[in-house]
C-alpha cells in the first residue's frame, strides 16, 4: 500500500485481553466472576502472592491463547515458558508479574484492516500469556489524588497481550485495528468485551523517525484514537518549538483528553526477567491441530460466505459480520425471509436504530423483524411505515401488527392516493410549472406532498407514477 505519511507517523499497539469467560484465574482456583463482587473477596494466597503459595497453570487459558494465535495467523511455538517480570507497584502484591518473555506462546501473525488507502495489513509480533495485576482506584485524578484504594479481585486473571508491529499510520487505522481485533476475539468466545478491564490498550507513537512514547492503560477504542491523536499533535508541536521527544511512559486523562508524563521508559533489563522456577516449560505444539479444528468461522470467512450464499452486498456483509450477535441474528432472519431484504433491513435500518439508542441486537427479536419484512414484501405497509414500526417497538414496545393497527399504518391505495395526487398538483402550481419546465427535483417535492397527505401510507413509487401520468395530460 502506498500511503502519504509526511510526518512519518508510526503506531504500534499492545492490547491486553482478559480471558474473563474462563471459570477460574490463570494460576489458582479463584472465580473470575468478580466484576459485581465486593472488593478483595475473590482472592487466595496464590493471587495475593503470599509466601509459600504455588501457582498451577490453567490449561484452558493456554488453549485460549493458542486459539487466539491461530485466529490471528500466528505460529505456535514448539515450547513455551513463563518468566518473572520484576518491578514494584502497589497493584502487584508479589513484587513481580508472571508473564512470558523470550518464548511467547505464538508469534508472527497479521490482522487485515481497512487502511487510509485500501486494504492494510498490520503485522502481529507476538501474543503471550500473563497474569493481570490488581486494580488501583484513585481518589481523584491520577495527578491530584488524595489517596488510592486497591482491589485485588482482578489480580491473577488470565491475560493475553497481543503486540503489533508499528504498522499503523493514523489514529483511525489504530481504532479500526482494535475494532477488528475485538471482533475476532468475540467470535472466538474467549472474553466478554462489555466487562470493565476486559480490553486495555498501550499505544506506542513516534513521528519523523524519532523516539517512541508509550501511552498506558487506555480503556476504550475511542479513547485510544483520541490519545494517539493528541500524542501526535503534542510531539509535532514539541519539535516545531525546537524541543526533543524523549522515550517515556505517559498516562491518558480521558476527562481532559490529554496525555501526562508518568516516568521515563524502562528498558527490558530494568525488569530483570528470569524463568519462573515454580512453573516448568510447556510443550504445546502437539495441541495445535485439535485447536485449529475447533476454531469457529471467523469474520472475514463469514463475510465472504454471506455474499456468496445470500447474495447480499459486500457493504451489508461487512456490517453484519462486525458483531457475532448481529451475524447470528441475520442468519435466523435470512432463513425465513428474503435474504437480500433481510440484509438491508438488519444491516441498515435495524442496526441504525439500535446504535442511535445505544442498544444491542438482543433488544429486538428475529420474529418481529421477520414479520415487518413480510408486511413490506406483501405491500401491506410502506417502507417508511416499517421504520416507524421498528422505532415504536424499540421505544414503547408491542408487536408489529398491533403497532400497525394502533397507528393506522396499513397502506392506502386507489382513490385515496389518486385524490392526494390531484390535490398536490392543484395546491402546488409553482412546483408543477418548474417540473414542466424541466426541473426534475420538483417532482420529488410533489411526491413528498402526496406522502404527507396520506401520512406516509401511500407507495412512493406509485405516487410518482400517478403524478407523472397526471402531469402529462
């Protein structure tokens, strides 16, 4: 891809994915269902790092890591092992984090996104397993906090850190990468992205070949886009004033939309990595074929199948497969209604109305949208009325037919439409003359008048045809 990048922007992302759909943590038997629990109630000697407590690896977390790696086109390592990453921080009770260093479980993959100038490949350097630290809750902003509370419920949760190459060139590309990554992970059913802390982002940003700056612990895709945009502008302005970009770690203040310096960037040797003595190396390459066989149909493959099987457009297929729940919803509808009509109504209309209300696809039923599509296909209601029915069900409730009857949305035909056409012509002489004089858009105005008189219950194409016929006479 040839990309115009005069500022030499390079963006790499480290994405920490919490495997919160597992029943237990990575090295102990504590439950992962801590999100609504009281602080420090889902803990044990292992995840609190108490003396003498020994870790036991959760096999399912290893399988999930391999599944993620294979879905990202990575290679599984012959042998993997854990290391201790040594640093002191209040949310790390052991004084070190159990992670992987020079033997990550998978490496060398890719994610294909829509770039600034067509299809763009973002290379995956590696994905490795590690444990989540606890959660710090500052009493105020990180700069002016009067104190900090610590909840260790999250400590020891299984994490997969997915590290990309610095292949992204704009904040938009970074957000598209995160969206695509989350889409793949949801298809794999390894995490619940709606839970707090389920997907956290560290962004590495540099411009003009200069030093990279890491922005830590960004909690949303929108936040990542904003943080990267601010950091690019901050570095450009700093260089313009004759300053120097230094290698450092910064924090993104969501409320103010700015990054704040936290510390100079550590190097690998600062962490004094060494092999975890309580966990033996693992040979996992033999697991690969079985895990590969268990992979579900992934978004790109499903998109191509939707196009070939259902005859829908590429744009609709992309929208429908961007969320596994929407894809499953569409397939149910397409099995009982015209697939192309189902693609249009689910991808364009229903998703638009749900997004406007910040609702999930589960807020509507497949039975209701199938019935609404049927009413349109059978020409009992207009498309405009169908949209009204969807909005009413979402806002008030009720069944499609009950809404149609209560609001009087059944399509009008015959004499009622003919009368509305005649009245629109008589009442809008200027628009009629404009149309007869060659102004085509005036006809659209007249069609609108007919629809207004029939309260949207006339067929717009029929109204147009009747207007053209009447204006020829």
